[in-house]
């Protein structure tokens, strides 16, 4: 069993690795997040890019990006698909997790007519969670074998400022 200081150290290492992983996500298609000593980055990476598989083809335009507002919640920190369903789990910093339907865009121009702003609350830690600065209910993950293994994992800061990483049970699709 890990004590709180060891658990915090492990959590800090995982979070640091996650941040570094996100920072290195600008892959040039060559399979490595660090630049190759024999390749040069384009001078204007926004307007030109290479695929890394056909370097002789010349620069191409990046794909167009369109954003659509599909949900409005109380300080959301995460929205993740609920495995095996058409639901989205929305994690709100003040301490709630909602299961929401209707936030899916079937195509780029077929999104919800109005942003979704409610859903069934399946976890409510609002009385136990501190929301100061970078505190609160900060994350959740489904067990890789969910719903057969019904555990979800929560990361939150309690009112005393202590970080918790806990396993909870969330019923599968028939219980949602």
C-alpha cells in the first residue's frame, strides 16, 4: 500500500510525463517527436507542412479546422467518451461528473442545435472538493476493460488540500 507522499510523487511524475508527451505531439509524420538531425522544420509550420512519407511532393496546406460548441458546463476540465455508449462523461472542476447525451456531431455541419448543458450526475464530490487555484475534481479515467470491470479512477483535491487518486465503481451501459 502506498502512503500519501509516495502516491503524490507518482502522480506528479505521471502528470509531468503527460505534459511532456503533449508538448511533443507535433509529430512530423516521421514517428519521432524530436527533430531528426537530417531534416529541417518548415520555416512557417502553419502554412506549410510535409508528411514525412513523400518529402519530394513539396509543401501542403494543413487541414481546415472548424470548432462547434456542443456543451456548456460548470468549469469543465474533461469530456471523454463513455466506452460502448453514445454518452460523454463531463468532469466539472467543482466536483461533479455528468453523463451526457447529444454532444456528438455526426458530420462537420450536423452538430447539436444548442449546446448541451445538463446530464445525469453520477458522481458528486462538491462538498469534499477544494476548487481554489489548480485544485478540484481534475480528472477521471475508465478502466480499460470497462464496463466488464466497472472501475473508474478519479483525481481530486480535498478541502484540506490533499490530492486523492481513487477507484470508484460506475455501472455499465445498462445502469447509465
